[in-house]
């Protein structure tokens, strides 16, 4: 069945770079898009970016200068890298799948990233 | 960016009652292909978001038909008929017509 699972460091120092992995199963990255969405504690959802089935990307303009999304289709993994982290980047980070006519049907469990010294 | 305004921010309802949540966008959500990419999600306490409705009115797989979505252009509504205890949580609308994609600020549903 379709599954997504985020993994990452949990704690990141201010000004450092965050690296997260979304490992998927039950579907191919070459025929599905994957988004990253984050949620600060007690707050709402923020769309961060997408990597499409063809490998192209789009980013939230507010994060574009710091954010990069890539993938390794052979390993069924999608990567998020974001630099210059600040305390306001503390959030649960989710990956979610979409494809034509099937928006946001599957989500990972999320991974909490805390930015603190 | 498209601003999604949800109202009310919170509501408290008794089991069996019906409720409606409004979502208004700052721009039309009709895409160049003629389709409208407005979706509704529910985030139950401590859980990942769950997709309820996609493209205005299409019920997601396994979602009870107590949930329904209507609307067009910039004005959308999620209706829950006969609220059940499991419906508590925060409801979000989301648009994927315009980049960057954006979410509403959420409507928290509590059970009386």
C-alpha cells in the first residue's frame, strides 16, 4: 500500500542546514508528485514545495532562496534541504503525495524539527 | 500569493448536528484547464492531515458521505451533516490552482 515516511535529525542548530528524507513505498516517484508541507507547533499548514513526476520543482516564494527539493528514484526517496535555519523554522515537516485527480490523499507521519542551540 | 480565508475560526457542535465551514480565496481558483483545485483536509488531534474532499466536491476514498463540498470561483463551503465524535479536529481548505499553493488558517471543530 502507499506509504510515506519522513526522517531527519530532530534538532538543528540555528544558522545550520536541515536535511530531511521522505522514503516512499507502494508507488513510483516517476509517476507521482511529492510535496513538503510544514506546521509550526500549534499553528497551521504551510506549503513548502513540490517535486513533480518529471523531476521539476516549484517552491514557496517565501522559502525559495533557502530551499531545495531533490530525489533519488532508484531508492524511492525525496530530499529536502533548507539552509540558514532559524527558531521560526521549528515545525513538524510532512511529505505528501499527489497525482492527477488525486490531491493530498497520502501523508507521512511527519517529523518534528526543533531549531535550538 | 492567494490568501485563503476560513470562517469561523472555531465552532462547537453537538453530536448529530450539521455544520458548515466557509473558505474564500483572494483570486478565482479556476485553472486554465477549467477545473477548480480547491480541497478540504481534516487534521485530527496529534495526527497527520487527512484529505476529505478534492477539487471542490469529490469525496475522497473512505470518507463518509456526511461530508460534502460546494462552491465555485472564490467561494467554497464544506458541510458536515450529522456530526460524529470522530469529526473533531481542525479543518483546512487548500488551493493548488496557483503557485505557491496555500492553505486556509483552519477551523477548529469541538464537540459539545
